[in-house]
C-alpha cells in the first residue's frame, strides 16, 4: 500500500471513530471546510485531490445513511405494497415504517427520531415536545394542517410538504365524474343488474338521457396546477371554459369570469381551490340556488368548500342535476354522514381516492426523498415558509 493512501485511510478511520452522533452534522461541516479549503495541506495528506473528494463523499454518505433515524408514522396510508420505497432508503437511513399511528402512540414513536414523516397523523405540541432530536418534519401530502406550526417554529424545526404530484390522477378523476353523469353510467348499470336490458323490447334501452360533453360549459373554480390540467382535458372534449374570479373580487382579471356568473352559466362546476376562511362554504344554499337545474357540482379539493347540509337539501329538492364529491367533512366517516345515506344515483361519492393512482403515490415518495436530500445538503427544499414566520 502506498504511504499516502495509508495516511488517508488512517485519517478516515480516526475521523469516523471520534464522531459523536449528536453533533455529527457539525463535525461533518468542520471536516468539509478543512478538506475543501486546503485539501492537500490542512489534513497533511500527500494524496491527489480526487481521492480527497472520494473520501469526503464516502464519509458523508456513510454517516447520513446510519445516523438520521427517520420515522414514517402512517406509511400504510400511501401504499399497499405497490410503490417502491427504495428512493427513500437511498436518501437516508435507518427508516422505521408504521402502517398507522394513533394519537396516543405518536410521542413514543418519534422520541428518538431526527426526521419524522406523516401523511395525516397529528403532530401536536405534546408529541413534538417529546422529540428532542427532531430536525425535520416531512408531510407526505400537500396539506399540513396536521402539524402544530407554532410548536415547530419555536424549536426552529423546518416543515416541508409535497406538491403537484397528483395532478394527472385528480384531473382524470374529475372527468370520470363528468363522464359518469353524461353517460348515465350508474343508472344503466343498475338497469342491467335488475334485468331491465334483458327484458327490453329494443337492442338499446333509452331509459336515460345520455349527453355529450362537447359544447357543454365547464366552470373551473381555482385555476392553479389542477385547474389548468382539467382545462386542458376539457378543451380536448370540446367543452367551453369559464375560469372563475375570486368570489370577493371587486375587479375581474382578463380571462376570468365573475364567480356568480360561473355559478349561473356552467353545466359542470369543478372546485380546485384551497380551503381557507375565505373559501369555507364557498358553495352553500345561495350558490346552489343560482345553479341551473341541469348543472352538476364536482369537488375533489376540500370538503369544507361545500356546505354539506345545503348540498343534501338541494339534491333532495331537485334544485341541481347532481353532485360528485371525493371528500367528506370527516374521513374516514366513522360516525356516518347524511350524504352517504342519499339513495339516488345523481350523487357519486368516492373515498378520497382522486389522488391515489400508483403513479401519483410514487411521485409523492420521490418528491419526499428530494426534500430530505436537499435538506441534508443545505439546498432549497419545499419548506413551508409560514411555519417559521
């Protein structure tokens, strides 16, 4: 073995042996400053700088994959074994995966964690106070109302989320709803199951009025990533588009239509805006009464955008043609929901599955891994800025 190589390996061994895991990132920073500022002098090594770079990369990768204990509290909410978690394990290790975590179990499960990942599991102040080693909170979703932002900010713990991973999945779900209504899919399936086609005098029973999407007016409320994707598909179907201005806006931007006009004119209204105090119950009895009796309402965004009681009353009264929703006030609806008891086929409910294509969920994991990787390397990551405001 060459003497210079031996010296480097000896330095590598001594560097790894003195490290205290509680201050590892600090000592890694010191090491990298020493190595990269005077790579062949401050370390007293007579080795090529390329080998120094190899040494640094090997050391840092080895340490980050052994000391950053990462806990995923509700991994079962994003997979049934059909997505690849290798991308996570190549970023940091070790990982502890829990299918689900009750509120009472959170504190104990994150006590030793340096990184915590949660999809919907609540991370409140009491849980965060128990996690003295916590350095990063990752939300495996876009919404982050399950994290106590103030408690995290007081500890200077950054929070990151993932965005724009489910665009294709949600957009096709919206058109699944619309096509179901246009083709009267549910009604025709029910007719077949009760023997209506088998007993028909004609080759095609015309019991229900099938219509085309072409030429129909689609009102889009919320014109971000998802609203834009829905608009692109609508154009392919030959639909007319109306993009809603904010409900409280005093002026109308070019290319937008006043909110109330959207409600009055659209054959289909689809919601893609976030839930806030300004958008809570965006659709209630007043808006439902403005809709055409032939119009359909679609919500794949947040349940609070629609007043569920008012919607149910409008459906029973026949004030609108129908509704399709992928979100409910309580999920899962363990205490029931009156909408679930509505008996007619002009209300379609799916179990918050619009986002859940396998491709969407894999993208979510990939973006989650990117967030962690960038955090570890002091690069910009998808940090929720208002969490530390």
